[in-house]
C-alpha cells in the first residue's frame, strides 16, 4: 500500500509524519523512526499537520478545524510511589472521556495514591511542550496505557489525533496503530465516560 498524502480530517490536511519530522518533538521523531523500522504501517499511516499553537488544546482544536471531539486522544502523565519508588505512566484516552486516575491508573501502577505529574516535570522529563505531550517518544521507564476505546472506530473513520510533542502540530494515526505502539498496554476501562 502506498503512502497516504494530503489526507483530510476535519478541515486540516495531513502529510506523512516521517516526511516532516521537523514538525514533531525530537524524542517523538526518534520514536517514530525506530517504530517504522519494525512496523511498515507507521511510514504510511502516521500523519502530521501544522496548527496555530494557540489552538493546541482539544476544545479549541476541534472547534477551529471541525474535528469530531472523539477523534482527539489526550495523553496525561500520572505518578505514584510504592515502597519509595516512583512509578510514572502516560494514560491515552479519547477526549470525550477522562482517565480514571483514582482507580484504574492507581491500580495499574500498584500505588496508594496517583496524581498528575506537575507540568514543569512533565515537560522537562518528556522533552515535550505542555499541550503537546504524546505517548510517542516518552522516556524509557514510563508505562504507556491506552484505553481500549482508542482502538475502536468512531465517526473519524478510525483515525485519532494526538500530540506531536509540540504545540504547533498534531499527529493523526489509526487508533488500532496507536494501540500497537511499542510498549503500549491496551487497558479496558482506563477511561471514564
């Protein structure tokens, strides 16, 4: 199958991300390149588009570009401690839901209390911009939890929109492919409606 070019989702036009690595964070670029070496679909199906950084937040993005709200997948970083050891996970959930931090994430991390990673730590450790954090290219040691609903088709035709690591662009890819991200754990009930 050939490379997808000029795909439209909402009113945005998307191009192959591997042809435009300058539009994603350096850690995301490295992760996409490595992933493509092991999964042929990455080069063809992971897309990127430029946006105004002021429109990076989900509500602004969906309104400005006529995106179905369920197409957006938010990525939040959560941390907790167990026996003096910090455990960090990224939770990727559809924007029409919210991560179940107090139950599902806490249980998966096996910690007594889980909370969102402070913004300054999240950006410093991930090398990504706040509002652009993505599950693609996070530091080693971070667990990547993907809600099972991300892989289910919806009105966006199966594509989901995630951060690129930068506020000035977004990545689109099939939800089924995001569920195959190296190291990702697909979790039923990770998100609350």
